[in-house]
C-alpha cells in the first residue's frame, strides 16, 4: 500500500506524522511524496484558528475527491467536528486524537490482507527503530500530549484532552533511532511540553528528561519547542552549559497586559515573565527568545494593547508569531461579550508585527561578527561562487553561505557577516565534511 501524509498546524502534528510514517514503513508499506500515487491519505488536522480549521477541511475535501483513495482524518479539527469531517467524502474515516497513537496498528489489523500472525512477526509498532520518512537533518520527537491548563482562548486543550507524558525510555529509543538514521538535530514537542513528567507515578520535571537525553544519546543538537513560562526556573537554564542544547527558547507571552493575561487565565504576569527572560539570558549567552502574541482578545482596551506594545518592545524578542484573535466554539473566551471589532484586531496585529520585525532585526544585527555553528539543509542553488547553502544556527538564525562543495546534514563553524532578507549571511570557517 502507498501512503501519503499531509498536515495543518504545529510541530507536534509534524512529530506525529513522522512516527506514523515509521510505523507504516515497518508494516511493509511505502510512503509517497505525491497524493496522486497514494492508496491512503492521512491528514493531521488543526483547529487553533478559523483559518487552520478551514485549511484542514480543504485538504480533506481535496483528497476525498479521488475515489481511488481512502482518507484518514485525525488531529484537533476532526476530533472536535467528526461528523463534519466524515461528511467531506464517502471514503473518509475519522480517528480521534485519543486513538491517534494506535492509528497505524489498528488500521493494519483491519486490512483483510494483513493477518495477525504477519503483524506479530515484527517488532511491536510502538518500538519501531525506523526513523523518519526520508533522510533529514532534523526529527520531531513527541514527548508529551494534552494539556491541563485552562487558557480561555485555547481549543487545543479540548481537542487533545488531559496532559500525558511519554515514557522516558521510549523517548530515548526514538531519539537514538533518529540519530542512527542520520538526523543531527531532534526537536522535543508537546502540547504542554514543560509539563512532562508531572503525571508520572513518580513525578519528574522536563529538566530530568533533558538530563537523561544528554546522558543516554549522542545526537549533536537538542531543540525544545514551545514552553510555557510558568514551568521554568533558574535551575532549568543551568542545563545550557551543555552546548548540545540549542540556544533558542520559544516562550508564548500572548499579551503584555496583566489585565488581559488574567482574562486569558495565563499563569504569568509582566513581572514574572520579565524576571524569567532575565534569568534565561544570564545563563545562556546569545540566547534567542521568540514568542506568541494574540491581538484583539475580548475586552482588550486600547490601554491594554498599548501596554502589550510597550512590553514587547522592552522584551526585544528575536522573532515571534502574532495571531489575530479567533473565536473558537466551546472556549470560555468565546462567551465574553465585549468583542473587539475585527478591523481593530487586524490593525493591532500589524502594529505588533512591526515591533517584532524590528526587534528581530536588532537581534540579528547584534550577532554580526559572532561565530556560530550551522546545521546545513538542502540547497538547489549553485552560483559562480559555489553552492549557496542554507541552515540554522543553534539560536535559530537562518544562515546563508557559499561553499565550494555541496554541504548537507553537517554542522560547520561560520562567522556571521551581515543581514539577509531571510536571515543572515555568513562565511564558513572550516568545513567538517571530511570528518562526518
């Protein structure tokens, strides 16, 4: 059977489809790059905004239009609206988020040509050692799912359910498998990543997981996805004395107004967030801090928005996502009557975007002349100066540099030399190609 994957949404969705791909491959099936070749299409959907939900519907409708294909819809939007998802096509099957981790095993057992004895001739799918759908520089590793926070704007907590931590041993095995398959960087993902370990029989902290990964794996780079600020402390940042931990933290702020944060039920304040970033920057030189922000949250006054604008300017983030508030059915925020008009939401979004762009440029400018290590990704551009390579630094700067040879999936030292419209320019100091 030929299987094609598509998704809308976050890095967690990416991690999930990568793991499904491993499991389908272990079952003897082929992962294809084009949906027209596929017998089965799996779509991992998202519902964080109206646009994400719309994109999810469009993808399912498109694939369901091919009568030769089966379509499995999973993820947040199809979990919240299973009937609407099934109505998009005769051959659409909906798999709830809570059943997603067993999607492949259950599907294979239901196929008439796959017998139980054939399945059990192989290692259990959950312990697959096949890492990824193809060779890659970076692998996304799901370490946690669900969320016990009650942020009033968030529909993901409804779609994903309570917080659940993945077993540390299985995480270590998956990271080692990814490294064996060639990935030089792993990205730890979860809905509420910082809560990892809190639900275990013997509660632990994400810091304990990092200690185990640093001890029991050899992958050169370990990157963390989004972390809620209230899960972190000064002791946590002390781990960054190990250079394998990427010097980039994504800390969602959502608002720079204490009044708005209270309505959002965010467990942080301007003061505590400021203190946290000061600690992080003190422990981690050259740290890049990015964030998420929402404009036009219900009852957000002009004064509250100006407070956010000033606080974001003060924080000097190196990048961020600015979302225009989108009402999501079933969330407490959707019941707040003082709605901000859509044109004002958009206007505030544009203002915050401008502030983020300026602080991002300031951060890159501060890095000119600094040395960094870059993990090179694919490039199809060859000029008279050689290959134009692109990659990411540990602190999440997109770097462009010319190389005499085609460099891919290796980490080289560079000197950052200037700004680029999509990141920074650099000169390669020494290529490690012969040593990798």
